[in-house]
C-alpha cells in the first residue's frame, strides 16, 4: 500500500513531515515550531474538513513539546488546519491525502 501527502508551504517556510502507513484510521500528528525552531506550547489549532458537512471543526492545543494530534480523519478528504500561536500570529495549512 502506498500513500500520498500534499501540502502548500508559506513564503520562506520549511515543512517537515513523516508519513506512516498503518492499518489504523488516518490521523495527523504535528509539531508547531517557532522561527527559531523551538517548540511552541499553547498554540491553538482548528481542523476543518474542506467539503464541509454537519461535523463541527476539531480543536487541539499544542503540548509543552509543541505537538498536536487529530484523529480519526477520513481517507481521501481534504482538510485545512489553522494554527494560532501565542502572540497572535496564525498559519493556514492545507492537508490532503490520496
């Protein structure tokens, strides 16, 4: 089984990801880092399914290591994550699986 992962980086942004194929339902584990590469704790993230539907968006807050987790996700759906870090900066990241 093979998979694909699509993303759209911002200006001057480096995106690092690890894609693991497993029999478990799709999920997203991400780490939010500052411009200096330090983990950002307390950043708020909202996960939206782009196709909409009746499901409310999922919400997560990064832990002390800057990590956040969303699961289960639906295979083949397009998702959008919006992240706000303490201090008011925000970032949008489109996520799509194949």
